[in-house]
């Protein structure tokens, strides 16, 4: 509880098809990937909703990683279920179905204890729900936030309200361009700073990530992997790992801390994409993260 | 002459249109960008052909940078002239015309002195011409080679012959995928090693570059710039700078030397894209390269 990170977002089932095979109704959702990723560095507590079809085996990966599920509401009905199919390069997914089910009426209500959270990761959900969470938390020292193209189109004003209360804003390069109308990512990042975010991290997929902040502008390559299995959840894993690491620090808002967080996010994402669902991510062995961090550091060293 | 690099390729005129304006019949061509880039680290000598319309002012940037033009043949007729127009993001160019002119019959013939070259940069030309140069040079300690999609389609067998004699093979990510049929760039790079190259450097455009070699696998971000003026020649500048730096070393084939060369290639490319033609690249002031190398190193330092 010392380094609690409240993770608000979706816990879902995914049915994914790609060149390696098919995973049927496996654990997915932004809050799942990001909280399990954060669990290696901090104490995440998930605020989400699932249906009555969500079984004990489905929550096993959270329990294994010590993720607090007190905030996981169970509603009569079915759990959010997404189905998608990737092209042979595992790059682009075509959505086959999006059954929101009980997630449609998700309305995060924090317990008195959750309102005291020192760090919050607002995974990709309706920005109005993100605002509602921000109203409830009392005095967080770190507010991290993710979003997606759908909300940029449909709820731009709400996103801008969220931004004004955000320390660390995560989005991918297409979303950064969409939100700002700027192609150059440094220019886009600076515009998002002007809108109110303290630090912007632009996720570059297979090309790593970029920080745009008053502290500095940094682009890091990914932790490179030859054998990629499924890229679902990579961005959520990146954000959750980076936020979990920062939440564990006494002082997180320095350039060196944020650079280290990006490095950690990149390494955590490399585990997420080595299997379907959170199978690999939830089962990282002692020393494996440290080993990849060392390889990564040595790759960048001159 | 101590660190001579023979640069074989095109010296051309470019007419470029982009969001910043229009440059009419300015100095371009792969050998121009790469030799001028190499000139900051070694002693490049260009082997190329121009027409009788190539004036003293057109060779001024080479002279300023001490590039040896003894191998620049002048043929009756017009110089190779390329015209292209970039989209507003400066990312993709549409070719408006390609007037090969005297370049159509380019047949590089080396002088006895050039045959003794210790390093060769074979810029993007017909791989059969690259093979002809490789037959003429006697005992180079470093053979670097670039290519393009056109030759991969039309002269694949010749490229594979070139690869068997190449120490350092440069190509961009689309070309690496085209040549090998592999999407993952590490897998693609390894296939190119199997075809015969000693080290493969995959150029990632705005995302930097990747090395695939028995010495290691490395991905570096670019030297990031907010204000990009014209990306023509960036890849040639990268390859020429990296090769020029390696040619200046007593022992170039170590991981740390090649990493440093990639870093230098990235920094040199950042100058090339700050103006039309070689205007910025040929006029880098004392200390500017060192400054960017320091900023770049500090960005990657933890």
C-alpha cells in the first residue's frame, strides 16, 4: 500500500487471431495489462467492472501479481469482449466485434481508501470518466493518463479538461498528430504541453517512445525483439510499467527518473508481446527484468 | 589521402518542391550528399559523371569541403536531373521527372591511384556498376554499399553478388523487407548477413537506424529535430558520414566503432535535412558536429 497506484480502465476478454494462432476469450483490457505491468514496481489497485461470467481463473493473473481487486465491480451481465484479427506482420488489427456489455455503464466510484491514492493511472476510457475519477481523488502526487483516437474525435473538450490535471500524458504518434494537427512530434508534444499536461510521452510502437517536457526532449528506441507473438496491450503495458516505477519514487518529476521510466516501459512491453494475453507478462521470473534493463542500457552505451 | 574514401554514385541536379518552397536545379545526388558528409571525417574522392552544363558554382560545395573531384568525368550533354514534390509532412516524395541524361551511360573507370583506395562507398547505383568498381579496387579494408527498391526488383542477382563482397550494407526498412520477404527487421537483417554482408545497417528514416551484425543488434533513435526543411539526401548523408568515420579508424570492425558511426550518421543526417540541397551540410561550423554528438550522447545516457 505504500506505493499504491490506482489503475482505472477496462478489464476485458479478448479474442485475437494472428499469424501465430488464435486466443479465445483470454484476459485483456487496458487496466489488466497496465496494472500487471505496474505490479513489478508498485502496488496497483484496479478500478474496473466485469460481468458475472468473469471466473476465478480470469482473476488469477492479478492475484499472482498481488494486484488489489477490491475495486473490481461485478455486474449482472457479460464482461466487455473485444475480437480482432491482425495482419501477418502483427502490426494492424482489424476489429471484428466490440461487445461493451457491462462496461457500457462503467462509472468508477472510489472507496474512501482509493480516494487517498498517491498515484493514478487513467487507462484509455471515456475522458468524462477520467474527469470523474480526478474529482474523487484527493491529492495525488502523480496523475498519468492514456487516451485513444476515438475520444479525440468524439470528446475533445473533455480530453483537454483532463490534460489540465495530468502530469504524464501517454498517447501514440497518430493520436498526437490527430489531437494537435501537427505532423512533427516535437511540435505536437509542445502543443500538448501548452494544453496543460506537464509531460507528454508519445508511444512509437516498434520504434520506442518520445518524451516532450520542459525537462527535455528524448527519443528512445524499443527493447528490440526478434520473436513477437502478439502486440495487443503493448502500449498499456508500457504506460503501466512507467507509471508504476515513477509511483515508487520519492521524487518522480526529474528528467532522469522519467527517462528510466520510459526504459522500464519499453522493457515491460517487450514481455507483453511475447505471448497472447498477459501469460508472459504475469509470469516474469526473478532477474528477467533486470537482465533486459542491463542489455538495453548496454545497447545505448558508447 | 591518408583516409581516402572512394565514393561512387550520382552527382545530379534536383528540383524539389515542398511545404517550405521550391529549389530549382540545385546540387543533389547520392554521391554529393555522401561525399560531403564523409569529408568531415576522411578524405573522399568522388567517381561520377556530369554534363557540360555542370558549372564551377555547382562544384563549389565539394571544393569547400576538400572533396577530390579528379574522378568526376564531364561528358557532352546534360547532367542527371531529378524533380520531385514532397507531401506537406516532408515524408513522401512524388517523382515528377527523372532525366538520367549523361548518367545513363555512367561507367566508373578508376585511375591507378583510385584502385588503391582503402575504403569505398558504393552509393545507390546499378549493382552491376557496383560490381565493376569492386573488380577494379585492389584491397580495400572497408567496402560500404547502399541500394534502392528499383534494383532489388530488377537486378536482385547482381545485388546478391555485391553483398558477398560488402562489409557494411545500408538499406532502408522497406528495402530490407523487400529483399528478404521478412517483416521483422532483425530477421530481415540476419537473412542479409546470410546472403554475405558482414554488417547490415537498416535506415529507419525519422526513427533512426538499426545494426544487425554478428557483433550485436542495436537500434538507435535519430538525432531529433523540430524544424525539418527537406529530407532529400538524408540516407546518403547518413551512410557517407558513417563510412567516412569508420574509414578514419585503424580498426573499424568493432561494435563500439560501428555504434559510434551510426551515431555520427544520425547527426550528419540532421544537418542535411535543415536546408534544401547541401547548403547546410557543406557549411557546418567548427564545433557544431561535436555539440550535437554531445547532446545525442546525453539524451541516451542514464
